[in-house]
């Protein structure tokens, strides 16, 4: 175990060599409901894990220049003219809109959802409850914490166990959060339903949206904007970025999908500010890349599904932020 950790630290140091060092990378736990991720004196993000929440979420998410890239509502009062739609899109989160447990009676359900809705917060939604937070592992260029969640129905019945390992890397002019997610169908077989409402999601601030601000969606294949054959929505791609001007600076956030994930991610990327990688949507979701495909992701009882995603916080636009280069580093940062 020590050798693996030491090797990861050496790799992290090598990949960030020559970049500006802002200080130690640390995970700090100031309370039972919050985990802070810091680089030197800078707060990169806080991870909120209170058991009263619908699901854990990251907020704020700050670029290296200190500007927040995600919206503050509903955690804070919306500014005049600020968007107040989709109350469930809280800054940054991981969830899916239809998780179907075999043999589990659902007394409460969200309308229009076959199984349990962990994405929205409509009546009958499920909850991802953080039940354990491990000791932080702080080291040169990287910090890490392991958490455990239970995905429960509205009636409190557990349908999934999850081990979520969250790592922060300092890339100098960018910060990278990595989520290693291990979902386990410990109690019953589970099917991930065909819906666009998922899965690794970020809701950007109004100023860098396409609809309300001056932002731009861009993916790894050079497609841009939300709509059409040349747009990002519903397409498979390695990553998708949303960046634009805010507070007199240019900032951006990209969600990165690991190429070793067992299922490719289509992008539920919207001009109003949603950026989400979805490995479960098929034909019913409406994603163009999944037209005619009906092979749903299923877990037999006892099976595991491992997924890995990155959230890259950068200064500048997609080119100035070196998103393509940072993606290659993300792929290599594995133990």
C-alpha cells in the first residue's frame, strides 16, 4: 500500500513539474458535514455530506484565479435576474435519474420514473446518504479522501452501496478533482434506466452559460455549442468544457470521462448551464449517439460497477486552459 501511494505521489509531482506551486494540497475536515479541498491558502472546493441532503455536492468550485465557476443558488440567495431553475442541480454532483432495483417494492416513486430517481428532488426521489468519511491522505501535489454512500429509496431502503474516492491534484494553472466511483449492488440486482437525467454533473454560473452569458460549450472532438450535428448534446466524447468571462476574468470547468470506463459517456450538455457525462442513457434518452441502442447497464446482486471522472477547474478558455493536455494527465494519474 505504501509503495502504491508513493508511486502516485511521484507521478503527480512529475506531471506538475515546472508549474507554479501555490502551496500544499490538503483535505481538511472542519465539521462532520463538510470536507474542504485546498491548495495552499486557496479553497478549491467544499464537499457537503450532511445526512439531511438529497445527495452530496461540491460547492463552491473555484478556478485557480479565485473566480467561482458554478452557480451559488440554491445554497445562497439568487442575485437579481439569476436563474433559479432545477433546484437539484447544486453546483457539482454524481447521481442518476432512474435506478431500478429488482424485487424491491417502491412505495414512493417520482412520476414518470420506473425505479428510483436520484437526480431530481421531485416528490418520491431517492437519497444518496454519506455514511462514512475516512482519514484524509495528504501528500505532495495530491490529497485524497475515501467516503462511503448508501443510495436509498424515498422509504429509506438501500439499493446501492458506493465507495467514492475523491482526489485533488494541483496542476499549477489548473486544479483537478478526480472521482473514483465504485457502485455495488449488494442487496439486489439493479438496472440503470434509460434517461438523459444523469450522471456526473456540473451547473455553471450564469455568466459562462451560452443562453444567459458569454460562455461556450466545447468537446474533445471540436464540436461546440449545445444543438445540432456540430453541437455537444447527446454526443460521445472524452470531455466537455464550459468556459467564459466572469468577474473580469475568463474561467472554465471541464468534466473528463476516463477512457477505461466500461461504458462511454454521452453529454447532457445544455446552453442554460448544465454539463453532465451520462454513461447510462440509450435510445429513450434521445441522445443522437445512442439512437437504436437499448442495451441497459445491469448489475447482478453482488456485482460492482467502477467509473472514473475528473472535474477540471481552469483559468482562461478551453485552449488557454489547456483542457486537452490536462485530460491526458488525468488519464495517467492512476494507481
